[in-house]
């Protein structure tokens, strides 16, 4: 059951991006996913000559009928992986998507296990320190005396 | 948790933390390298960092390590979106007519779309060979943006200077041509 849930999560992360790569994008959509190589921002936040050049390239490839995946592949072949604002949902790039999730799951498991162990230890603890039987009998006698 | 298992878990956690720390130290040390430009400003003359990049004209690639040390080199970092690069590359093209037999002129088209770069060369009459450094990784080793950046490499393979003012071009060209 747990394996099935993990597989479903993987499918949810990978399949939508695969579908998105097969269709024609809009310029505005890609402007938010592609970096300007000289300004450290995405294209939609830059009007530098380098950013304008890439916007023209993207517009030309959209007009030529290229899919989102084809356009991104072309950009990566020209400028390297750093041209993409987010790592791709395949190959080594998958690590960047899965590692934080794995980290959160592992941290939650550690915290959960710690909390469980702590609560179990508390259940096993006696209510208070054990009294000396002689002292306890004396206290009982005293209390009985006051009750009468 | 049993004692051996607990020790193993603690050891693993410690190894992960130490690994991340080592990665951080390496990264900081790596970033402290400001490249050839900074070394020149500090009065040093480093060996020209090697690269092996494909030529824009499609005629194979240029391996700087193979050229370095055989002939003086002028290295021109440019891009088709860089307006000041037009002026500097045209000056180098003119200088090439005079020094081309003694000095190799090599362009490095950086952070640029190669199709636009080829058109740019044709439009401005730049005939010396250029390689494509689309990611800018090679530029980073020489000092990064802004461009144009023009470096002069002596026959020994050492970088002797970077063009800062107009007068540097004839001065450095004479220096490396006679090296």
C-alpha cells in the first residue's frame, strides 16, 4: 500500500510535466521558465539585450510549431542547463525534485519515531518516587490518627 | 534502539553533516577564484586556462591547450547582443591584418545563440575564428561579465594583460608578437 502511494506520487510529479513538454507553449509561459543568461532573473523580468534575443528565438520556434520540450532542448543545447529556471523532471534533474520531498518525509519519520518513543517511556514511568515501606506505614498511621 | 544500530545511525548522521560541510568549504574556496582578470589586477601572469570548444563555423573545435605555448594569442570574449563588442571586434579584425602571421586571434562567443552569432560575424566582417561558449563557463574562468573582454597571451602561454583602454591594443600586440 505504501509502495503504491509512492508510485502514485511519482506519477503525479512526472506525468504532468511530460504532457506539458509535448504541447505548444505560449511565449509568456516560457518567459517564466527560462533564465536570462546575464541578469540572473527569468526572461519575464528582464529587458536586457540578451533576454530580448532569447525571447525572439522562442517566438520564432513557437511560430515554427515546436513543442515546449523541443524549445527547451534547443535552449539547453545553446546555453546549457542553467538556462532553465527549474531542473527538468527527468534524469539527474529528478533528484532536485525528489530530494527535498525525501528529506521532509525522513524528518517527519524521525520526529514521529522520537515522539512515539518519548510517549511510551512516559507511560512506563511510575507515578512518583517509591516511599520507604516503614515511612509509608507511619504516614498511614498518622493519617488514621487524624481521621479519628 | 539497540546500541550498535544507534551508533551506526549517529555515525551516518555525522558523515552526512561532515560531507555537507566539506561541500560548503569547497564551494566557498571555488568561488574565491575570480579568474584571470583578477589575477592580472593582482600583478600575476597566470597560464591561460584551457578550453576545448566547438567553432561557430562548424569546422571542428579549438583546443586552447593545443595552441597555447606555440604562438601568441589574442582572446576576444564577445556576444551578438553586446553593442560595444562590435567596435572592439572590428579593431581586432583590423589588427589581425597586420599581426595575423605572428599572432592567433580567437573569438569566444559567450552566453549567446550561435545562429545570431554567425550572422553577427558576417554582418560586421569578422573573419577570425570564434568558438561557442553558450553556458559562459569559460568566460567565468577568465573573469565573467561584462563583455567585451580581450586578453593577450604570450608565446609562453602566460596571460600578459587585458585590454582596458584603447592604447592597450597596439602595446600588448607588440609585446606578445615579439615574445
